[in-house]
C-alpha cells in the first residue's frame, strides 16, 4: 500500500521551532512528528510514503534518507511550485499513488498524533463499499476543525462542514483518510481544498464514510495543543507500553527520558515531560508538562513548566520558565531569569526577565 502525507504549509503557528526545521521534523516525544506516522504506516504494510511538499524539500529528504534504510520504506517527494491546498497535491502525485491496481491509499495531515489505528481503518473501509473513509474524533471546540455529521449505525457521512461558524456537531475530521483511486478523478490539478470541495461532494453522492477513532487524538500544530498532545501520548504509552516510561524516585507521573540523557541528583521530573537525546539536567531541577529537545542543558535548580525548550538551548541555574514559553534552537537563558510565556527566536541570549507573554526577536 501507499501513503501520501500533506507536508505543506509554513508551520507559522509552531514558530520559533519551525524557523529551524519544517513542522513535520519538529520533535514530539523525542522523535520527529512525521516519523511517528511513517513507522505506524510501515506497521500496516505501507511500502511507499509520498511527501507532498511546497517548502524546503531537500531538508526533509536528507533527514529522512536515514529512515528510508532503517525502516525499509521508500520515501519520495512530490513538490508543488505553488501551494496546492489539501487536495491539489493528490492530483499532482496521481502517477505515484496509483499503479493500475484498485488498492486504496492513505492520506495524512502531517501535524496529527494518535495511536494511528490504521488496520481498523482498512477493515472498515473494505466493509462499506464507499469511495473514501475518514477518521473522526470528538472534541470540545469543533469550530477549529472540519465537522462531520454521520449516520450512527453505518458510519455514512451526511455532511462535511469545514470550520463551521455555527454548531453542527462535535465529531471532527482527524486528518487521517483511506481513499480509493476513484477519488482522484474528482480532483483537478489546481489549488483545491479536500475539506471544502471534495469531501462535501463525495458525501452528497453517499460515498463518504467515517470511523470514530479509538484512543487519543490531537492536532499538535500549535504550542498549547502540542503540550496537551504530549500528555495524551504519554497516557497512551502508559496503557500500551509502560516499560518505555521512566521510573524512579525523581519521576512523577508519565515521563519519557531518552537513554542518552543525564539526570542529576535531587531532580523532580513530571508529570508529562519528554527529555530528548544528549540532554543534561543538572541536580535539583524541576520539570513538569514540558518538552526538552535534543542537546539541551538545564542548570541546577531551574524550574520549567508548560513550555518547550528547543534543540541545544541552555537554561541557567535557578531560572524559572513557564506559561507556554517556547525557546527556539540554541537559545541561552541566564541564571535566575524568569520567563512568563516568552517566545524566543533561535540563537538568542536572554539576560533579563520576560514578564508577560511576548515574542523576543
Ligand atoms: N502539500 C501541501 N500543500 N500541504 C498542505 C498545503 C498545501 O498547499 N496546505 C496545507 N497543507 C498540509 C498541512 O501541512 C497539514 O499537514 C495539512 O495539510 C492540514 O493543514 P492545516 O493547515 O494543518 O489545517 P487545519 O489544522 O487548519 O485543518 C485540517 O486539519 C484538521 C485536523 O487537524 C483540516 O483537515 C480539518 O478538516 C481537520 O479537522
Ligand atoms: Mg493542522
């Protein structure tokens, strides 16, 4: 089977992290977002993943080369010269997606995390005889998403409304699809939205089906959702592979620490923390609800909560970093500095307090 991952967009909502790498390569739970997806696809027998890209393809491909060999999945790129939206890229990659067979293919938004229940999706898709299956999930705030109204017994989609202004329902498009090649006949080679132009038509032809996604789901394309997504992901690890989580007197709740990270004496870490490769966490540090990316150094007695610390940054001793502070790559925060929601661009030195949420350039 084949899969296409929609990788376009500039990831502006995840700046400053996306100033260093394209959004799908931003680490989530110690691994680039897109690798979680590629590994799950490989596990259900996908042999080729096509990245639909309109931004810095060479960065993605160079990075993923290593994983192509490791996972033995072919990873190719379909490059747009102008942004083609969420359906146009499928038309552009048509020849790569279909090889004469009638086999369905996967399409994924690159910024969604879940348990990726792809084998359940395949089984359901084969059972209903429609053209397309989308995964849906329940959320509290449906207006940010594509809302799906379905017939409960069969899963047939009655309506698909992208980002509705008035309440339509609370089941939303999770950005995970399985499509028959015939769907490609509905898409012209021009910028097109699959959510606004294609799904509503397939639904009115009564050929669109939806399956409620078991387990957790999150779009992690914004910092607050990224931190929530980390909590949900770690909860799910606790249920499904608890041995991957850290244990010990310094651990509180669900914590993922890379084997190459060093944790000093008297630290208290958790809940909902990921500490990446080669990090050094000095004695007495307090970490909760945060993501510490590769190569970061946190000095003695610093306290970090609800924040993301980008690659190779350092946080000084007794510093306090909180309230959705996002440090870009290679940021250096001085001793005893306080950050309340600072969003700091890469390669900065922060010597004075950031007292309210603001962008530091
Ligand atoms: N190749 C390519 N070209 N990809 C694109 C383009 C483009 O022009 N525009 C967007 N994408 C990719 C994004 O990188 C992302 O992976 C995916 O398409 C969806 O775009 P977002 O910008 O993240 O959309 P959204 O989050 O507002 O809404 C979408 O996702 C929701 C679930 O997270 C929609 O699919 C909603 O219906 C859905 O509920
Ligand atoms: Mg999104």
